[in-house]
C-alpha cells in the first residue's frame, strides 16, 4: 500500500511546506509528522525514534516520525500532533 502524503494548515502559523507535510501509512493508519516540529535538530529526533524501534521515513531530505510517538516523547508537540492526526482522519 505505502504512504499517502498530505499537507495541513495551522491558522496563525507560517511553516514551510515540508514542515506542514505528513504521511499516513495506508496499511496501518499510522500518521508520520516532520521531526523538526519538536524544535530540536530533526536528525536527533529521528535517531531517538529509531533507537526506540519506531518506523521512520525520509522525504526531500527531511525526517518523519510517528505522531503518537512524538507526542509522547516531546509533550509540547502533543496538541500539534493531535491536530495533524485529526486532519489525517478527514
């Protein structure tokens, strides 16, 4: 099946397109978001996700990690991850 890539909008925030991009695994429904949304270096977030055994993806030289994992490990991203996951469900 693969991944379906989409973009989201956050009113009041200007983010580059790649940061607004998310993916949905068509088989599992798992949502992947840009690792850079944490505010930390995205490769470090990717490394943490990888070491936790999480699936990760790269697109256009940017890392994407599971939204649920990111919200758990980087609690300040939880509202954004929940909003993106809700957008993915629509």
